[in-house]
């Protein structure tokens, strides 16, 4: 039986033999795309390539990508643990063509890998193709069907509608028809009694999808219309955990060697036995699956720079972590912090494919342990608060259940569980009403409507010149749009060339002014969106085709740069005083001040703080010259000892900043 490590390696080796460049996984937390909180598919990091906003350095790419589906359109969190296949974090094996090969090669290589390399039985394989959609004016994908007929009998090729066979990353963005590959794992007797074709896409646990070939041809616009992309692309995704389940002859992903060592460890530490049961009443088995799954999502999110918090992505990670704590506390009778003890095993398992966790195992374990301690105290406080609630007609008021959830971080399902144990019910309608009211307030505070880009000049790349000059000459508007934020219009421009620094790396965006023709427009902020530099302006000019000139507010930029330099000096001082584990986890730098977030096991003491300040002040007084290597091969930068920030996506060429080769060197 092949191990999970061997299965992953064979996939990457196969596509390497097909001249694909094997690239690292992008961080699991998506920082550059405002439409996605987490990376939820392998293609996310290549979105700009599909849209034509970035020129690829390779047109054939393959990787294994860390994905998380716990928010937005794709949200599997509440399903995890109840069955044998749902997960929060999962790996997606994928291969991509950026304007190179298309359906013929993608389908042919899928067949070759599955049947000749992995040796899956051909008569158990089914393929689905897009059956067309009248609303979008799209015909059935007869081309894909004809290609599949070279490998499969016609009764193994099935048409499905847009729900199953038209793939979209989100509400907007690249999309297209897809062709899924399914396999029938039932016994021979079951297959004789009923055709597998009748069970494809019918949620049968033994007839499952293993690979999806997406043929990206369109861009879904905000008004829901489709526009043809300038090139055709291929985006494939195969769930690694499910593939291992099939190749290892299991009926649940939790029975593969990806999860079974963790479940055995949980058994040993809890003194309880895992019975492979999917009875919803068997909370012990559910709890073991929840813990073995959730630790992966939490650990890799933290390793990629997302600390659990009260808002945004941080809140999602905290919610996953607390769900795991709740399950081991309530059903495994584990009352002390436990999740963090799984980190050494997890780090070892993924050291070769996702080394960022192994390199930070101690810090990640400490962060998780701190969260566990805090929530275990919350559980105890919440239980005490529960005991003091007034109960009317054996029912907990919805407002009280919401207070436990909102104030004490008490999951509603835990409130329901305790209520049931005491013979009570919970006013679910009252709870949902209070929750909906809170969500409405949050939406009102953060309401944002994004319109489509209006194209003025198409097919050009954005050139950033802001490292060398703060003036802009002879540029032109590439595109513009209006975004509604809190019911107010915000105007955005993308230029062919810009000295304006878009907010990234913790440094705020530049401000300044543009002259578009004879008309002056103020730049009130600059943002990065994927590979675009987006200028937020006070109004749109009358003539979008006029020549663009302008300048960055130099005084503000230089003051901001000084504070950014100080973060580099501070980072190096932290390493000297606290240790190499004190890595940056976030920063916010403007012209007035800097904020620097870093990992450490405990609060920084007064003497340590004094020493850090003295080192930084000493380095400031040395007036060290900046050394910039703007396009250095990443392997050379690593060899030079540059500090790399976990959670950042680096290309083959990087920008290395040095303030004294013996003191501070960072990417």
C-alpha cells in the first residue's frame, strides 16, 4: 500500500515529467485578494495569471496547495467530524496551464496518471461534462465529451448542469465549464445490482469525485455577465485526502495514514477507543475526528502568520480552535490544554512539503496552548454563568444563549448540549434573531459593493517605479471603477506606471496628486489588489484617455520609510535579546508611528525591553546605509541568511534589504 507521502510525490513527479514547474503552496491565509479571506482552491494564487494582470514565468505549473473552507461560499466547518470525508484544511493537488495546453492534454494526462501510475481500475471510472446553461447562453461541452470517448464508454460519460459542472471561484472572477472524474468503490455485487452512473453526484459515500478539470474561458463580472478571457486556461484540483482514501482501500479519509497516527495518539492520551463509527450519538469518535482535523487548520494558519483573534480571519481560526477544545473537553474528558501537544507529530509529518510549520513548531505550539488555556477558563466561566441563568418553562432564553456566545465565546451547540443534559431546551429563534441583529450591524459597518473594472487601455502591465522616483510622467489610465463603501462612493484607478506604493508588507499606501490632462485629482490612498496597484482618488477625471502626470507626497513617504526601517532594526534586536523564534507576525507602519507584532512565549520583561531599545537606538545612531538587492534569486538570498516572513509568497526573484550584513538582512 502506498503511503500518503508516496502518493503526493508521484503526483508531482508525473507533472514534472510533463514539463510543469513545481511551485510551493501559497499561504493558507489570503492577504492580497479582497474577495477571499482564505485560500480555498489551488488556483487562487494564479488568479492574476488567468485574468491577464500578470505575465507567467512558466505556462505549465503544478503543486500541492493548503486550502481552508470554513467561510463564505465554501464552508464545511459544521460538517467536520460527522462523516468520513469533510475537512477544514485539506491539500489540493493541481496542475495548471496558463494559455498553453487545454482540454485534450488535461483529460489525457488525468487518465494516464489515474490508470497507469496509480493503477485505478478503468471500469470503475466515470466522467461528467457540462450540459450547458440557457441563462448564460452556454452550450453543452461536446468537445470534452468527444475527448473522453477515447478512454471511456459513452455510458460512463454523463452530462450535468452548472451546479455540478461549471466552476466559479467566487461571486466574480475566472470561471468555466469543468469535467469531473468520479470512481465507484462499491463491491462487485453492489455494482451488478445498480449502475454507478445512477449514483454519480448523488452523495453516495462509495461513488465519489476525485478530480476536477476546469477549463477556464470566462471572467464572471459583478453584474453576473460573462466575458471571454484573452486566453484559455486549465485549472485542475484533486483532493489529496480523498485520493489517499481510494488508493489505500479505505472508506473514510480519517482511516488513511494522514490521520490515523493522530487518532491513535488521541486514543492513548484520552484513554478512550476510536470505533470508526459515524453514528451521530457517538460523540467520542466525532471528537477524535474533529481534533485530528482542526489542529491542521489552526497550526498552518498560525504558521502562515494568522494569529487567532476577535475579527476577520483571526476570528475564524479562533472559532476552529475553540470548536476542537469544546469537543475534547466535553466528550474526551480532557480538561487540560491538549491541542498543542499534537504539533511535534504534525510538524514531522509535513516537514518536507510544508516546512514553515516545522521551522516554527515551538512558537505555534505556544500560541495554541495560550488560546487553549484562555478558552478552558472561558468554558468554566461560561458554565458558571449558565448555572445562574433564569429558566422559564424549561427553556433558555435566546438572548441569554446569545450572551453566552457573544460575551463568553460559548458555542451555541455547547449551550444546547448542556441544556439537554439538564432537561432544558434553547429558544433557537430568539438566539438566531439576536445573531442576525449583530450581523446586520456588522454589515452596516463594513458594507462594500465592488463594481466591475471599466477598461480604457487593455493588455498592459503595471510598472512600479516608486523605488527610484516619486514623480510620474507619461502614464495612462488602464482601468477604473467605483466601489461603494459604507454607502459612499470610492473611486479607483489603475495606471500603466506608478511611483505610488500600494499598502503591503505592513506599510500604508502613498498619498499625493495626479494631473490627468489639465485636471488635478488627489490620491488619498493606494492599495494592492493581487498584482495591481490601485489608486484611490477623490474623483474620476472627465477625460480618462488623457496623459497622466503626478507625484507622491515625499515628506509623508520618507517619514513612513524611516519607521519601516525601524521595524527591521527592531526585528534584529528582538532576535538578539529574545531569540530567533521572535519572528514578525504583522506590522502597521505610517509616517507617525510603527506597530510591530511578533511571537514570543511570554510578555517581554522590563530589562529585555530596555536592552532592545538600546540596541535599536545604537543602530539608528550608526546611520547605517541601506543596501538593496532588488532582483536576487531566492536561493542566493537564503544562502545570505536573509530573514523570510512566514505567510508571505515569494517568487524566484526577491528584493533583499540589508542594514549591516552582520545585523539585519530581510526579504
